[in-house]
């Protein structure tokens, strides 16, 4: 593993589940420890209930607002909020309001980043 920098705007981009993901660091960059992606979604985007087996997921919300659930808990978060979704717990969310949402999405160990790469549609612009 070695030092690297991904400047603003750099990173492979994919459309996945109605959202756009820009990969900033994947499991190959971090020996599988963590994956980091910038995620953006339009108003009304709904991410249905799902579970990450053996992988924690975190969001640092950069813009917009998300509302959803994790297990029995409900949440609404906006820019500046940090959200931790523990592994093996069902969760889901939607982009609420009139503005798109952007979040730094962090997963560990890195698995979801590989799913985005393998099942997402590569974007060139």
C-alpha cells in the first residue's frame, strides 16, 4: 500500500442504483481495509432496505437531506451530519426535499466499492 492523492473531480465514476458514485479509494488502494466514494443522488431517490454483510457503512453528508432507517431507528440527516450504519443491520434511505444529496460514503472492510465497480455503469464525463 502506498501514498496517493485523488484531487477534486478525480476518480472512476459509475451510475449505480440511480446514484452517481465517484471512487476516491477502493479496496485495491487500501489492502481491503476501506472504500471511499463520493455519492450523489437526485431528489426522490430511494435506496430500498438492504444489509451489508460483514461491512460497516458510513456517510458524511455534504449537501441535501437523507431520511431513512437503520434497524428499528429512524433518521433524518443533512449537510455536516455523520451517519454510521453497522454491518449486518438492515437499512435504507431516500433523498428528501427539492435538492440533490451528496455524501462521502465510507465502507469497511471494502466490499461495496467492488459491487459499484462490477454492477455499475461506467460514466465517462
